[in-house]
DNA sequence: ATGAAAGCGCTAACAT
DNA sequence: ATGTTAGCGCTTTCAT
C-alpha cells in the first residue's frame, strides 16, 4: 500500500540564504558595534553592559548566530576537541566507555572526535589525521600505539592517555583498573570456594590487561600453594572463547573446576560452550568468572560472577589527567590504578 | 581612521619557537619558499615541481609538520567533520552503526564528531554545540530532533540525515530499512508456519521504526484474515521486554504462539523470560522474531530468527546523501529505504 | 612554477 | 565599557 505523493509542497523556502552563516561581523554592523563586543557578549567573564549583551544575544538568536568554534580554536590554539581512539567496538564494554566519556567531556565543554581502529589495524595509521585536527588531547583505548607515534604526539605537545592499557612509556598516562590485585582477588575467592583446578582464558598475550590479570591470578593461587592448570587463548572474543573452552573441556583433559576469563565477553562464550556442549553444571562442577561487568553479565540467564571495572571513576581520572599535560616522572607515576570490585552472582 | 603610516618592518617576525607545532611558515622560511608553496606540496592537484615537493615533504616529515585542519577549515569553510548524534548506546546495534560510519567516513577523508544523547534527553540541547563546530553535515540516529532545530540547521546550510528514523519533514533526509515491508514479511512467514496467535512487542510508540514495523506486521496478518492478539510496550530495552513478556504470558492470558519484537534486544529479553520463567518451548510452543540482527542474535544459545538491517548499505546511502545538500522535494523524496532480509534461525 | 597579498571568523592586547 | 588592531595558520586569487 503506497501513499500518494502530495501534489504540492506548501512549505515555503527559508528566507535566509542557505549556507550564509551569520558572522560576528554581520551582528556588529547591524548593531553598530565592534566585533570584539560581539565576542564579549558571549563570554561570561567579559565586562560588557548587561543591556548591550542582551541586545546582542537577542539579535544572535534571531539571526541564528553562533560563534564559530573553528575560528575561535585557531585563535586560541585550543580546540576543545579530544580525540578518542578506540578499538574493539564489538566488546560492549567499550561503547559503554565511549558513552560515559562523551557525557563527561561535554559537561566540561569539550567534544569527542572519534577514531575507530579498524579490526586488525593499529592506531598508528590514524595519528596523522588525529594530529591534523589539533586535538587538545588523545585518549587511546583497546588499541596499541607505537612509541614513535606517541613521541610525535609529545613533540606536538598533545597529551596522550591510555585507558585500560598499561604502557611502559613515562611520557604518556595510563589509567587502569587494579588488574593484578583483582586477578589475585579472584584466585583468593575461588580457592576459598574449594576450587582446586583453575584455568585462565586469556585475551591477546601482549596486552597488559590480560597479562596483569593473569599475573595476579597466578600469584593468588600460589599464595595457597596452587598452580594454574591451563591457560588458553580466547583472543578477547566470544567465538574465540567458545573454541578455547572446547579445548579446555575436550576429552582426555585434566578436570577443571574453575575458569577465570580476561573479560566478560569471553566468559559468556565459555558459559555458552559449557551449557550447550557439555553436561557440566555451572557453578557446581565448574565456576566461571569474568572481568568488566558489562550489562549482559547481569542478565538473569547469565548471572555472571565478574570483576566490575569502575568505568565512571576511570574516566573521571582520565579526564583529570587531560589538563595535567604530560606526565612528569617515571613510568610508575604515569600510571593511575582505580580499584575494581568482585561482583558475586551465580556462576562462581 | 588610520593613524600613522606603519613603519617599515625590515625584521621578519621570528617564527621558530621551541616546543611549538611547526607551521607552514616555519617550513617556508627554512626552505626559502612562500607558504603557498607549502600548501601546494600537500595538494595532489597543485602544479609544483616534483623536486621541490619532495624537498618539502621530506622536511615536513623531519619536523613533524602536518597542515592544520583547523586553519584549513576556516579558510575553505568546510571542516570535513560530520556530527553523529546518537542515542541508545545500550543497544549493540548502534555501536555497530557507529563503527561502520566511522570507517566509511574516514575512507572519504572525513571525521566523526560524536554526540551521545544522554538517556532521557533529546538531541535539541546538543545542536548549538554541534553547529558551533561548523560540521559539514549532521547524522542523527536513535534520537529525536525538533523541527525548529532542524530548521536552524537548514538556515545554516547544514544537511541533516536521520538514520533509522523516518521523519515527516521534507527538509531532512531519512534513511531506513524497509520496515513496513519487513514487518509484513515476518507476518507472512509466521502465518505460513501455522502461527495463529501473534503478538507484538513494541518500542516507544512515537518512534517510526516501531510504528512502521507494527503497521506492516498487522497488514501482513490481515492479508491472511488474522489480527494481532496483543501489543505490549517493551521500550526498546531488554528489561522492558522481559516485563512485557511476563504480562503477555501471565496467567489467564489468551495463548500466544508467536511474538514479533521491534528489535533484537527485546527479543532476547522475551526469550529469557520464556526460558527462565515459563515452561513454553521455543519455537514449538512460541515463535520469537526480532529485528536488527545484532551480533548476539547469532550466538548459538540465542539463535534468534530476525530481520537483518543492511547496516553497510544504509550507511553508504546516508553518506551519499551528505554530499547532496538538502533534499529538494517532498517528504517521500527525502526518504530512502534499503531492503532488509529475514534471517531464519531456531526461534521461529 | 612560484611568490605576494588578502582574507576565513574570531579573540586578545591595547587604546580610549 | 567599548573600539581598534593584529594576528591564529592556512588557502586562494592574482601576479610574475
């Protein structure tokens, strides 16, 4: 059933020429004032008579005038734009980070220029574009950046903050959850629940979040005289973790009664494998613990025990660092760790 | 009135300050050429001797020079920035859209300035900021924009494209999946599977995607002499849909043997309710169909039958429209529909 | 093929 | 309190 196309479009054309954005000069001429006065009307802290300011603001409103952030940026050598360079949009943790970042930054009058790292690519290729836009700072999350590139940012005076990645470079900030501590806390908890055969499902082994969590986990086990039974690679993805789980629980394998996964997406993959392809019960036969506390972890059919990353606080911390310029001292000083929290649900 | 004749200034302003970003002027002085020559070296289509271009590019590389996109934008009155105004980051469909948008835009040398609409807010409040940044176009998805605001964009010559929202405003573009057709296709399919008691779980009833899908669904049922048994509100969320399902399948309700949900997130909520809180089997007793085909829909434990939205094509279409300026004719001409596809899995 | 000069729209320093 | 002026760093005529 198609509707008829209306024979005639009653909407009048706009009276103002499209593309003819009003400028401060237009306002200034209409009011017989200087352009700098227009600027002042839009600046809280400028001394200008309240009456004139109101006249200007009223006319601006009528003409649809807004000061150009581009011209202002050129003049002030500050754009108010923060680049967010982000990989792995497939992991719901990162969209949540992105949302929070965007909301918090806007509260401080700044904007997000988003760069998604193509799957399999790295952030280096994007940096020339990022730098061209004269961003005030760069936040990198779920992506790698080579040190020549972070040096280039340094030379241009642009601070770099890594979120959820710890890098051994004292010229850039890192903001992380206390991954190693939380790894140990998970071990502690599982051992306390009488788990004796623990396995780890890792992300990529050259990423600090995985290695820190693993190190903490092993340390926690060691504190109770235990060792890791198995460590398999799940590549931070659901599908990768399902496969890893099938290796872990394949025939002829040592029995495993607990699996700690380097993130929730993989924990859900492991759960899926256990439920669909084995007769093992969770948590009776096998405990499963994730990391992040993404939204889906709390869904009743998952009810995943996991480590919550304090996203809000991590982002507050990161945004605080943006105004600090570049880190001043050692690698240790350039790292900020925000405490995570073990959230107990039904899977462990 | 001018004052004195400006004194001859034999001393060129000294330019190279340590720590500052290099500018075209720095390069020009180092090489003894004009700044316009620097510009030419970075423009493919400029006539400049290849030898000089190479010298310039080499020095640029050495000094870490990149032309400032901000200064260029001011001059050209085009920023290369597209604003993406996005609500509902909690629905994985939108991060996927965002990722694809970002990748496709970068391929055409444009950047994404992201504005996340705070939950419960609307896009109107963000528009002043968006417009200040002189974006070349605005894409709105999963959010509303009042028509005074879209008029303001129009007055400033900024094209607006709605993604996944059909709006009755001939001055902005809309890009949608053929929601109504696909709603009818779902009805057709379910009736063909001998379903006789169909229900619909809606999103917000003032959003075109929901109403279009619903209208098509009812039309498809009517074509076979059937009527919708129930229509409940799930608010486009997982939790909302779980509740809606509990109303739908509560005691004393008419028996329902098929549920069509206005998106996948809600379909997963309905599935969760059916599996955890009822003894109804899917698909034997109840069929469940979603919309979007988000990643999770394909996970084996969900295996959700759903309508795939052609995200790639929709975005190609939207990006194509960005260069068309504003729509020229009627509401119907301002709407682009891209065909969806029913993906059969295990739930229907 | 290259240079000189005039801005893009705004802000800040300095005058009045 | 308001006006004047000199740029921010680049692109774009227009010369040469």
